[in-house]
C-alpha cells in the first residue's frame, strides 16, 4: 500500500505544480505578450484569474464552516446527560 500512497502523492505534486505554473504564466506573463499572439489562445480572459480562485476560496470556506457546524451539532447530541439522584 505504501507504493500506492507514494504514487498518489507524486501525482498530486505533479498536478499542483502544473496548475501553479499555468496560473502563474497566465497572470504574470500574458499581460506582457501582444494580444494577437497565439499564446492567448491557451488562456481564458484575465477576469477569470480573479473570479475562479475567489469562487474556489468561498467554496472552501463554506465547506469548512459547514463541516465544523455539523461536528458541533453531533457532539452536542452525543454528550451523556448528568444523572440527578
């Protein structure tokens, strides 16, 4: 199973490195390239460089908040009540 974990880790590292390089080139390099250059065919409009990470961040924060809320509600119901004798 260790080999599978290492392969998955390598795959995730390659994916995230590729995504980072693509985004960096899109945001930093393409503004300095002429608009009629063929490189612009491989990238969406620059407005999406802000919209996509913003929506992804909002979705991540929402997921974390919902997860914490669900855990808090479940832990409240799981507490044993004190006996009164």
